[in-house]
């Protein structure tokens, strides 16, 4: 078959409108599991500090003679620790022409770019929080940096051979962890750290933040049932769940959260966290402000300044030096 002579078709036409959906689809993930799970505080200086204290060990032989004249028991001072705030920013620059053009998927190019930059800042904060970055005080030529979870947690840890995390009982954690020999993720590591957390804090963590690849490894642990049932199916029938979203340990129930940000910020570590004892302290909340106009463009500065707070270091743990 062929077209009749002088047929005018879409290949010849010059004025056909393009078919472009009036929507923009974001293909990058946006969730920030750790920042979303922990608390929120207010910082009033670039060095945000808090105090920690602990009880004496239980004493089974605490017995005194009736009528004994007592002197004061030994007392210990609190620990004053802290972390530096980190200033995150991004600038959206849009020409006056692009702002006026009829666009698909957004009415204002500037508002769209600001929204995108704000989401990126939230991901940057999540990356810093889950990193091994040591705290940096900063100066006129060096930017301040907050200490991430990798440097804040040192009591309940599992390291590869030669690996370690320096303890800190005052000031900010300015010493980065020492890397150990990489090893495979194992259920025994989780059990050891969970027991250590409970022994040292008397509390039970509830959240594990780890990379997607380690989430897959976690689901294969022998202590996880081959299949579990979810009775919340819309049709009232039990649906089999293949992944290990919840892990029942001897020391509490853990929700396993794959963190795509951690895959780039700290791919060799799994954090076992108690969200009640951590938070983000904001010196400057998320905001936008216009910059000076110098030509045919508009500029908007998007920023946030915050730091990580770990009120009880012993309530958390980490498994470090894991192979990807």
C-alpha cells in the first residue's frame, strides 16, 4: 500500500504542536530517613553543646551498719560535649527571559528551581549526618563542618580488624574514625552491638539505617523467616512479604530502613539508632532570600545551618568497615 499522489501528511507539516506533558517527573529519590526520624532542637551558636551524665554501676554489696556516721559518696561531673553547625547553601539563577516564557510542567521557573534546591539541601544534610566526617571548627578560610554519626558513636561499635573510633567526653568530635579491614555484613555483628547498647544504656534502639545493598544482605540473615505475612491486604488476604522490614532481636524490635543517601555518604557502615536520643539543632532554618540583581537574571539563595546532636551516645551503635 502507498499514499495517493499529493497526500499531505504529518511529516510534511510545519505547524503541528509538540505533545509535551504539562508535568515534570522527578526521578531522584527525596526521602531522608535519619533526619526525619530524629528530634529537632534550636542552636544559638555555631558550637552547640549539651551535657551528658551516667549512673554509677549497680553495687550488690551496698550495705551499711545501722547508725553508722556517713561521709559523702563519690560524685562525678557531667560531660560537656558539642558539635559545630554546618552552613549548607545552593543558588538558583534564572534569566528574566526564561521566567516569562510559556513553560510545560511549571508556571514559574524560579519557584520550581527553588523547590528543587531545597530538596537537594535536605539530602545534603542527611549525607552529612550519616557520614564519618569529623567536626571542623572553621575559620575565615575554612568552612565549619558538623561531626557525623560515624564519628559521634564510639561505645557500642563493631569494627573490622584495625578499625576504631576515638571516644570524646568534651567538646566536638574532631578525630575521624580509623578504617579497619573490610568484612561482610553478618547477623552476629547486629546481635553483638544490640547487646552492647542494652548493657550500656538500659534502652533498646528501634531503627537501623543502612545502604540498599546491606538491606538486601540483612534480609538474608538466618534469623529472618523465609516469608512473613501482612494481614493488611486490601482484599483481606494475607500477602507474603519477602524483605526483612522488621527484625526481632533479644534486645528489641528493629525497623530496617534502606538509606539511598548513605550509599554515597557512608557505604561501609550500618547505624543502629534510638531516635529518642538524637536530633538536629538548627541555627538557621531552611530559608530563601533574593541576591542582588546585576543583570538580566534573578538569583535566590537557599540555605540551612544545622548540626547533629546525640544526647546519649550509649543509646546507639554502629557496624563499620562493611564491604559494599
